[in-house]
């Protein structure tokens, strides 16, 4: 049995991180390992690499991201200091080591497996995924888990699901001119919220184009690394506010619910 097929079989028995295997990267890997003909294997490899390219070109970074985003029983229990039995702890350690092996695969590994001289390249490196995962759990209030671990801004979709805004505004607070006192009040209020002190609900009012919405988004960007996430809902979705708050109430991150043009 080849190295890659053996690794794939070990991935398939993942129980804690089983949802990670539903992602496109792993479906393409499964197609690669299940391919009976050479052309099928080559096409599956091309799709596997195309998925890596979609996320920056690093297999290691993509595997780590998918593992960190996974909302599983272990990370939710750790986030809320719930007891975890020894079997789950053992499974987590073993499964992370397999994902670690996957993240270190190289194009040369696939070329050797297919018996060809050249395949589309991607980058990878050796990482200690067990240590990285534990570090994120210890800082769960800043890193979060699930979709909230990778994105800073979200919206409520027409299907009433909280979804990430992939092309979110990257405005930095340092780019603003004027209204320093007003912005400093928003920053101070957000800092109080992060530090566990009383924070006020905030209404920003003023003429169009004065930077009200941009200020809110810039402050969310400013405090991303300290665990702030922003969820935007439209005024016609206000009746879903209790639903949104219920969805995030147990999450260790801190959320700004943003209603524009109220």
C-alpha cells in the first residue's frame, strides 16, 4: 500500500474531526486514492491542488485552517471547561498527528506515487499540529472555533444563517481623518467590553459619508486578534436578533451586533 493511500485510510477513521473530511480538499484526496485509472488519478490530483491554490497555495496552511475551524465535541467541551473522557483525548491526539502528516505531504510524494516526473507544485512544511491546536484552545477567547476562527465579519443570510463575509472591509482605524473624539468613544467602549467591564449599546448618527459604518468595521478589525467578531443584520431582520444572540451566547468570543441604516 502506498504512503498516500495508507494516510488516507487513517484519515477515514477520524471520529472527532470527521466533519473535516467532508471538505472539498479531502473529497479530492479520496477520489485520488480510489481512482482505478491513471487519468482519473491525475484529474483528482489536479482538483486537489486547485483547492490548495484557492486558499493561497500552501497545503499545510489549508489543513491547519480546516482543523482549526472544525466545531467538534472536544473543542466545545474545552471552551466551556466540561469534563472530557480519556478516549476522546486519545482520539484527538492521534487524529491530529494524522492531519499533521497530511499537511507535510509534498508534490514529490504524489509524483512518486503516480510514477511521473512532474506534477503541479504546492508548498508544505512540517508543523507540530498537536501543539498548535493546544495553543489555540488555551487562547480560545481570542481564536474562537468554527467559522468564527477564520473570519472577522459575518452577516445573517436570507436563509437566516450566520455566514462569513469573505471580502469584508479591511479598513484600518488609522486611515480616518476627523471625528477623533467620537471614534475614541467607540474604541474605549469596545475595549471595556473586551476587558469584561460594562460596555454600552452604541448609536452612531450623522450625515451620510461621515464614516459611521466604516468606524464600526474598522474597530472590529482593530480588535480581531483580541476576540472581537462582527455580525451585521439588516433592519428587516431585527426580529431574528434573539436567534442570533442565542447562536453566539455560549461562544467564547465577543460579538458586536451591527445594524446599519437603522
